[in-house]
C-alpha cells in the first residue's frame, strides 16, 4: 500500500463513498462516519474505540453498534479485527479498496472543468494573449479595481494579540494560526508528536483558548508536518514563540 495517500488527504472522498453507498442504512453510515471523523489515525485511518464509546457518542446501545459495523465491513469500506475480550477492543481500518476509490474520487475532483458558453460559461483569456487577431489588450479591464485605491492589506488579527499593522515590505507576515479543539484527533496528533520530540504538550505550553462553543489551542497548522522537514522546524519555532509569549504574559501578571 506504499502508493496509498495518507487517510487525512482522502477523508472527504472516503466519506462521500459512504454517503453514496445505498447498501448502508442510517445507523451503519453514522457509525462508519463517526470512526472516520473522530478516531481515525492521521495516516492509516485505523482506530480502536470500544462499542460503548461509539454508542455513547451516537446515542446507541453497544449491541446496536456491533450490528451496524457488519454492513460497512461487508461493503468493503472497513476492515474489522474483532477483539477477544473486554480488555482487547476491536480494531477498524479503511480497506485498501476504499482508499483507492477515495483516491480516484480525489483525482477526478481535482480536474477543472469550465462551463461551456451554452451553459452560461465563458473562457478567460490567458495572460499574454489577445482578445482578437487584430490586437486588443491582454485582459479585459476591471473597472471596479481601477476605481479602488490600492492600499496595503492589514494582517489578520491573532488571538489575544489585537489588530496587527500592515506587513513590512522586507519581511513576510507570519502564517495564520489554526484553532484545534481540545480532545479531538488533531490535538492528540500534536501532543503525540511533541512528546516524541521531547517537547512540552499543548496543555503545558499554550493557553487554553475559547473559540465559539469549543475550548482548545491556537497552533501553526491543523496537523504537524512530517518529522525532520523544514515545515516541521518552522512549526516548532512558532510553538516556542507562542509559548514564550505566554510565559512573558504570566510573569507580567504575577509582577502586577
């Protein structure tokens, strides 16, 4: 399965495959979708919550969950390795067939199909071409843009930091932070990676923030970049910067 993409990259297409499978009833679909959205491993999609955990989340009895898993297994959406006793939970993993179907859907979805003129579409002339063989201009004029003065766009607000000023011409603005709710798979991915690197976990280094109805953390990306990559080193730098700012603010509060 070396040519299979990580599950996180085809998760939406995998869920669409579940939605379109008419052999799955509502209960079977909800159980399979819950596994993919809440417990699935970032790379493989494997997970092993108990029947009781799934049933509590979905308002179903554990026996109902057990029966519901038979249908996505028979339809080759899931491979189920059943546990032997209460201390050895069953393990669930998307089948190779399901992942390949999801990859095919992703490839098909990545294609850009412009509308024809008969359906209301219109071709945009590419840069460097003329509108006609008799000359003209490279692109149609945009009156709205011509009337608006060009001003430097302000950088987006960062959580707890107030409005930032316009970006310097000599330095790129920092990438926007992503909010990750506490307790979901993305927060666990971050904590697992940080622990592997010998770094403090999110709850020990960053403030617990509130975003809408959720409590969680502002991090550089939804998931950690591959270990050893330049992107991962930049994410570590950003996390240390955020942790340093939080420590400085705590010292100021204690001093005050």
